């Protein structure tokens, strides 16, 4: 997985300046995976999709929103740490001013979708 993205895409689930589109439950699952299970999270725009679902490829990128959240929480995942050591990731290039919420803000942000009846 590549680590070249430096800012969240227009539809990034980690952004709080766009309407929430996931359920609070799904956001909690994503946060648990990246914060507790040391998982990576690829950008949906860089994956391939087929009848079996999503598939990461050699051109898949780590989600910039997830990178920013993890760096702000001081919890880089294993892939981030390894990629940084071998020169494939530079955290100083990230747009740390991007509208990425905290875990609590993200759950509330996406949970508002359910409360609104969406």
C-alpha cells in the first residue's frame, strides 16, 4: 500500500466538513480497526471494485484522513512506522489542518445521519 496522499479526498469518511454518510456503528468499526487492531485503511478512490467487493492493489493508497487522525492521536499504525523507516512515508507532508475529526467527533458526526432519519 502506498503512502503518497497528504490530504483527505472530497468524500473521505474522516472529514467533518461534509455530511456524515456512514452509520455511527460503521465509523466505530473503522476506528476500532485502525486504533486498536493496528490496521491500515485504504482510500476508497484507489481500490478496485468487483462483484466480490473491494480489493486493494499495488496502486492502492493509505487514506490520508486516517493517516492524519492516527498522527494526531500519536498512534501511527505498524505500516506507517515501517514505511517511515524505509523512506516511503513522511508525516511532515500531511495537511494537518485538514478537517479531520477526533474519534468521538467522527462517531457523533456520522451518527447524526441516523438521528436525521437518513
